[in-house]
C-alpha cells in the first residue's frame, strides 16, 4: 500500500502545485476535474458546497482558492477516483516516473490556459486535412513517429499525452500518416489534434481521414522543419 500512497501523494502535489501556481487557477482546476472525468455536481456534493462555488472558481468569478482549499479539492478528486478503481491515478502516475527516450519525444509542453487550436496551427504553418478547428488545446507533444511506433508499448505510447489528452500531437517525418493514426486507434486515449509533419496534403493516405473521423480527431499537416516547429512553439506566449 505504501507505494500506492506514495504515488498518490506525489500526484496530489503535482496537481495542487500546478493549480496554485497557474496564471489561471480556475482553468487548471477545471482541467484536472475533467482529466479525472468527474462532474462538477459530484465534486461539489463531496466537498459539501453548492455547485455554483465550483463553477465560480473554474470560471474565475471567485477569488482563487487558497492552498488549503486547493489541497482539499485535489484530495477529493483523488478519493473519488480511488473509489472507482483508481484508473486515472494509475494513468497519471505512470507519467510521473517514466522518461520516454529523447529519440522518441522531441518536446512536450503543457499550457496553463486553453490555447485556440487555430492559433497553434497558424504558428507552425499548418494546412487542415480533416476535422474542426474551433477547439482549444492544453498542450502539445512533438514525437518522432517512426521511433514512437517501433519502440513504445501501448502504455508507453500513452505517456506522450503528458498531463492532458486535450493536446496536439505533432508526428515528425511522416511518410503517409497512416501509422500514427493506427497507433492512436489502438490506444484508449485520443488527442484533440494530430499534426503530420514533413508531408504534403496530397501525399496523405486516404485511410487517415476515415480514422480521424471515427475518433473525432482534427488532422493537420505542415512542411515546417522539426527544429523550427520546436523553437517556434517554445517561443509562443499565447
């Protein structure tokens, strides 16, 4: 049990730290509640507060909760998940302790607040292939597609999602785009958006669109160089 509670404590610390230090604690709070797939009503009931308190925090209408309140909210999210088999705790804690090789992940970044997908796409010169652009993301990962698909088990593959699946996955040096989409098909978590790097729209495999539609994933492509993508995204202040 001690290993489990150790993991739980480190995850709680990570979550509380991120919420407290965020420029927009309400957004961060909402992101974690949604990451754990817990309805606002369920959380408010467990905390013994009215649902409007939670929505006011999340919407930034109420002064940011202090560390004690944040700690209590985080603890409640974790407790609800534990009663449900701790599946989210397990998912997020694997991300705490494993470093995927550098030749698989070039860059991984979380945003404190939602970034419009359109802004992200414009920054790295993307063309839309399929899906909706009127969405937001909370982070991105730049992945070496061949190495990721060859080397990662499905558990490891899930780590490329960082702390939220509401993100863009940029797959580099893509030949047809089919392999990354197949890899995503067989894992339980789906990204908000996939960016295929190094390929023109005309060369993308026709299967990609069908798979994107089925998993409701927006697919973009860009011919910008990998280094430029990484440096451009790191410089953005949004």
